[in-house]
C-alpha cells in the first residue's frame, strides 16, 4: 500500500478544466441523448458517469497516432501496454502485479458476466452492497443468479459496511461478493481495516470477491486506496480485480477493461467465459492505446483533475450549506460524484423529480436506481467546468429551496 500524493500544495500542471466543450460534433448518452429525449437544447446534464473534459493530452496523442497510422487490424498487446498497467498499480497502490495476471474485456460489466457464468450456477447467491451502481444487481439477475443486498450503513451521510448484516446474509448458496471499491455513488475509499474485516468474512465462508476498482484512479487529495487483492495471499488467490481506463481518463467510449487475477484457474475460467462470445479474440485498438498512455503518462493530469473535482464539491457543499442546509451531502473520498439526501425536504419523489426535470431542466441520477438505501437521494456528476456546475446548482436550488417554504435568492 502506498499513498497517492495529490496534496493540496502540489502544483497542478496547467490543464484546462474550465473551458466548456464545444459539443458541435459530439454524440454522447450523457448530453446528446438527454437533449434529444427532452427536446431541450438548454438542458444541463449531471447524469451519466462521463466527464465534460477532454482526455489527458498523452492519451489524445496516443489515440491520434493510431488513427494516423490508418491501419486498424486485430491488435496485439505490446510489452508497453503491460508495463504501463503493472507500473501504475505499483506506483499508486504498491500492488505488485505480474503481466501474466492481466486479461482484458470491453467493459467492467461485460467482464463480470463470464466470471458469474463460469464460477456459479443458476440460483446461486451473489452479494452486493447497495446503494451501488444499478448494473451490479442487474448483471446478477440477468444471469439468473440471486442478487442478495448487504446494504451499507448510513450514519447521517457517512457510509460504512454492515459486517454483521453480511455474515447474516451468507448462506450455503453464496458464491461471490461484488465489491465496489471505491464506491459509486457514496464515494467511500474503504480503509485497510474495513477491507481486512471483509476479507476475513469471505475467507471464513469461502466467498470469491469480484472487486470493481474502476474508480481507484479518481482519488480525492489525501485519500489512500488499497487494492483488495493486495491484502493477503488468500485475497490474491480469491479475487478478480476489474479496472478500466474508462473512468480515470474519460475513455468510456473506447470500451477496454482489464481483469486481474493471480489465480491461474480464475484466468482460465475467465478466458473460457469470454471465448463463448469470441471476445478473447482481439480487442479495441484505440482502447489499448488509450489504456497504455493513460496508465503510463497521465498522473499529473488526474492529480490536477481531482483537485478541480474537490473544489467543485466544495462549491456544491457551500451553496447547499448556505441555501438548503437540510440536505445532507456525503463527503466523497473518491469518484467525481456528489451524493445528496433529499429526504429532509419531505417531498415525494414524483414531486422533486418533476421539479428537477421540468422546471430546472436538469439531468441527475436518482438514487432509487441504486437499490436499497438510494431512495430520496440524487447523484450529481461533478466532472464539469465550474461555470456549468454553478449554473446547474443554481437551477437546482431554485426549485428545491421553495419546498422548505423559503425564498431562494442567489445572494
Ligand atoms: C462502479 C462502476 N463500475 C463499472 C462501470 C462501467 O465501467 P466501464 O464503462 O469501464 O465498463 C461504471 C459506470 O458507471 C461504474 O459506475
């Protein structure tokens, strides 16, 4: 384990996160789909987990140089690709991974699918920890396995794992636990102590862990991340770790994910699973180039990015503190999300959703999609220029503050 140094006094390189993107030629689910759906070019989107920033310069250069070559044959992973990932995991988390442990896929959830089908039987139970990204439960159920929630404990916006609940939830049919680390949407970076407790329970009950660590590249200044598989010999041999350049370098459209398993039997099972759909043959040539450049050359950029995101969070917190202190904001340690509890406003979901969508013309992610404990919450995507965020927060407060009976003036 080592600390990723992105302290407040580190000087960020001069990257531009303030300029609002020219969306002229862009076509994304986050913006263009929502604008078309609402037929409203003035809508602001804080939904889908993409950033409103261009990718790091090193990544742009690498992808452009592939395009310039003009040849897009089935690509072979080259040594530099493996070195970049192995180097990144060691440099950031002190996790020593061997090149042979790395497999790949076209997305984190696509990569979970073969793990589920190869290691479990229909009807087996898989534990997940809501509120969590909606696909966790969906991918379990889509494979005819039983999704068993082990809901996080929420202490006035501070989240913890429910270890007693976890022990109680395990049965003889429990085979896997899907861990979200760091956690989307609550932004927790699980501590060494928490992960050790989790590992002890899984070891005792012989449960394999699939650790989705896609947000480990997006840590707030001062956060220390520990890779679950790096905890012990047992976790090393009983974990599938999933990472992707998609979130840290804003490459969700390049469709490349990385699966790490020290256990050769786990790798064989994974390969067998993806061979069913021929996904073992070749991968995205742009995904490989983006991953290599991102993991090798983008530390300064992500450091500067997370300082920007942290400032954006402080902006949201200050505005809500001033105008709507009833709403609890969870303090994130990672990710680019802000998680807000609207329950104290006492409004029905239908009422605040209509206000947010139709009066404020905003897209946010509603917490009920994240399962138990997500009700009455919204998730805001903070990876956007401050000017855009400020406009969105202003519109949000303008519709939510009147629910308290008070007037809203920007002040
Ligand atoms: C926790 C989590 N895992 C995985 C994904 C999907 O990642 P990818 O696009 O790399 O498959 C998301 C997307 O939002 C996510 O929130």
